C-alpha cells in the first residue's frame, strides 16, 4: 500500500459515506412525510419514532448499496480526472491496472461490510422497524388468506377456509392424517378457535373418521380440544418477514415453509440469494465507475454523474425484471439474482479492456 493507494481509498470511502449520509437523511424526511399522519393518529412516542428511523437507515442503505457505491466512484473519480490528477498519475508510469488496485481494495472492503450487514445486521434492524410499522403504521390484519392448505408434518395436512382474527375464529377446518395412500384419520370442524395460553385448538361441530384400511369408524362431537403445531398467524402469509430474518433464521423458515407446501417460496430464495449477490454488484459497479469516470471529457463531472445514474437505473431495472421472472414465472432464484451481475460484469470487462488499450 503506497500513498497513492491511501489517497484514493480515503477519497473513495469519504465520498461513499457522505453519499449514504445525505441520501439517508433525504429518505428519512420523505418517509416521515408519508407516515406522519399515522404517527399522530396512533400517538407513536417520540423515542419509538427515533428508534424506527435508526433502524430505517440500515434498511435503505442496504437497499441502495450498489447505487451508493457506483455514484461515489463516479463522483470522486470524475473530480480527479477534471483536475488532471488521473493524467498525472498515468504520466508517472502508473498503469491503469495499478490505478485500479485501490479501487478494488476500497470497494472490496465495502462489499465485505455489505455482505455482513445483509446477512445479520440489517435483518435485526428490520425486526424492530417492521414491529413499529405493524403497531403504528399498518392497519391490523382482520382476516387470514382464503382456503389455506398447510402440511404440518410428514403425514398431517390441514385446511382452513378462512380465519377471522377479530373474533379469533376459523371456519371449515379439516385435518387429514395420511400414511402413504391410506387416509388414517380425517377430522372436520364447522369452526375453531385458538387458546394462546394453553397453545391448543378448540374445535366445534366435530366429525372424526378413522380408517385402518379394513374398517371405518365415524364419530361426532360437539366440541373437543386438539394440539396442532400451527397458530393463527401461520394462516396469513407475510412476505415482509423475509427482511427481518437473519440468514440462519431464513434457512430454517424456508425449510419449515417447504414442509408446509407454500407455493411462494421463490420470494424467500430470491431474498437469500440477493444478500450475497448485491455486494458483488457493488464491486462490479466500482470497476465500471472507474472506467467511465477516469476519462476527462468536456461535460465534466455532471455528465459522468448523469451517465452513472442512468447505468444505476438500468441495473435496478434488470434486477427487477429478473426477480419478477423468478417469483412469477418460476425462473431459478439463484440465476435470476445473478443475471444482472453477469451482464454488468461483462460490460465492466469490456470497459476495462477498452481502457487499458
């Protein structure tokens, strides 16, 4: 590490964190203006609001990390080029490959920081952020999804037509114990309620059909208690929960939802893959930013920044397209998340080859 390396890294990191600070403040102001009516109407305490924005900043920073790192690279590199500092460095015999070293070191450190944040720090912040929004911003959930089917274990399957959270009542419940192709037991109930203290289900208007393969037995009961491994909360799928789970927790959640037979698992696989792919996108965009910003052009820094914003918007658009194909058209989530990185990685390599010539 030479003085030149430290000089570029300090400017890189300084510009990056300054950009995060400015854009995070702007994002907080916009978010506050959108939710201030909810804060007032639901009488959110001042300290709770401040704690919410403390957790909102890691969320928005992680979400826009590739944009932050790309704009920072474009901005300070174009300044160096405008002041002819890049030309002076190259004139002393420093090659473009050598000039790229501090960019890769600085960008690599930021990418490692983003990687750790995506997998552990940001999800923990999101837990408190989402809890605040559920209490003071969003309206309470009144009804579950319709016609919910869940697999609770290898042999146990349940069905609930709907669940009314306001009166703690579910309607038209069915539980089936299936061993291979044999339906061993089928329990149906007109309605049901959950005892959150004893963690048991109260069933009403119950019909029980037992079958051992040769004989069947039909029983009726006005009410009965059963212990099933699910709660009313499990009947309503909340896709925002994926943002509030650390990666180990997300892995356990995915395994549980796979057992239950959820059909929207690609949302969670996309989130898991995105946490790793996004930091590498920052490194790729660092190379692109260097190749674009190091050229001294007549438009100066303004033109460089305009180009940078355009490329950032294109990256976000490609990411949205690919993830939509995964969640809606069954494209492999890993491929969907890494497609933008592959495309922009090839573009970065093209600019790099062109630059060294």
